[in-house]
């Protein structure tokens, strides 16, 4: 049985605010089911306190690089402190979008055609010819997004060639490598996966309908900027295909405890894998909590179950 739990929230990534909101939400949910929870940011005093006052389980809700690239989890492993979520190797693979796309494609999922290029390539070969080659190869419309990172920070939909340079500049302000991907038109779906004693199970798919047509940071975290439909407005057969895709991505990347896979369904009903998240947002507008509610479950009960399983691993 899990006793004292430590929720890690905050960090120094661009997604700090989202992480703090996620941490508060999960802590409140756990306290609501009678558990003892502390919420803490990470800093230079963290490891000393952890050694002196070991929690039974850590819940990392750090978004962005500090929480999803596996580094914090590797330190927790080194200190033999149990935590909820995927191990460092799986985190690294999932956090790097080109790597994740390659692995799920090898497992049989479709993913939009893309090219990943570091900023140095544009400097060495010239930005204009490189962008010309990308347009020749991938065509329009495109999505330009950081190869690492979440919350759609630095992500831009490009429908005209003239808009590509500004999209690249925006992307490189968040990461050193850009993922330039064909923009598949269709219905955007998020499918969350949780692991239970019976094995991984998918939650009802959430449909994302941003007012502006593109699910960027503002659309994600501004109340009212996006409509969500839970369950998604898709037929049962398509929903089953999406659930199967999320479970396959979870398995192919070696993920653990929970994940959220983002898909887009084209006009033929075919889902395309976009990315997977090992530390899904837990804010009031986040997709994972909406899926939990739609499944008739309670967020506190789900996190208690995940924490108890992690504590006895």
C-alpha cells in the first residue's frame, strides 16, 4: 500500500506553467481519495531532501525536457526511488518525435511523411535551398514543430510557401532540430492508455476541435479556445482502430503505466500517428482527465492505482 507520495511539478522547461497546474490537479485528486501528498518543484536541494525523507512513490508531472526526456527518472532509478511512468530509455525514445515515429512505423502504424533537420543544416547549406528541398519533397500543407517538446510550443501549420521561413524561426526558438511533417487533414484524436492488473487498456478517444483549426499552445490551454468531444464523434469501428493504434504505440515504445497518443484520422477513416506523450497534461482542459471521466472513472482512483503498482515494482 502506498503511503506518502511526492508529486514533482514545475521545472525549467517552457511548459512550467502547465506542469504546475497538472501537479496541483493530481495532488488534489489523490488527497480526495485519502492519500498523503506533497507537491514539489525541482532544484539543487531536491536530491538531498529525497535522500533524507524518502517518499513511497514519486509522481513526475514535469512536462517538456526536464520531465519527459528520461533524465529525472534515471536519477530516481539510481536512488532506487519508485515512480509512476515510463523508464528513462522509453522516455527518450518517445520524447524525440522522429525516433518515436520511426519505431511506431516499424510496428505497423502509419505516420505522416516528414523530414527532421537540425538548425546547423540550414546554416551550412543555406536556408532557402533547404526549405526549397523540403517543399519539393513534402509539398504543402505542412506542420513545422520542434523534434522534442510538447504542448505544441513552436508548432506552426504552413499552408503557403511564404510562411515557411517564419515557422522555422519559431520552431528553432524552442529546439535545435525541426520536424517538418506533411499536414494530414482530418479529425484530431487523443487516446490515453493506462495499465491495470489486467494489462494496458485504452480510454475513450477525445476529439479535439480548435476554433482556429490548429491545436497550438493557446488552443490547448485557453479555456473555450477548443471544443472537445468525449467520446469522439467517430463510429465504433474507427474508435476501435484508434484504440488499437494507441495500444500498439504504447507497446512499441516500451512505455509503462500511462501514455497519451495523438492521432489524426483522414477522410478515409485511416488514423495517422503524430506523437506520444509519457507525461500527459492533467490540467482542467487536458485530454487525459477528460478521457478518465468519459470512462466513468475517477482521476484520484486511477492515480492511486498507478502509484500503488509503482510502489511494489
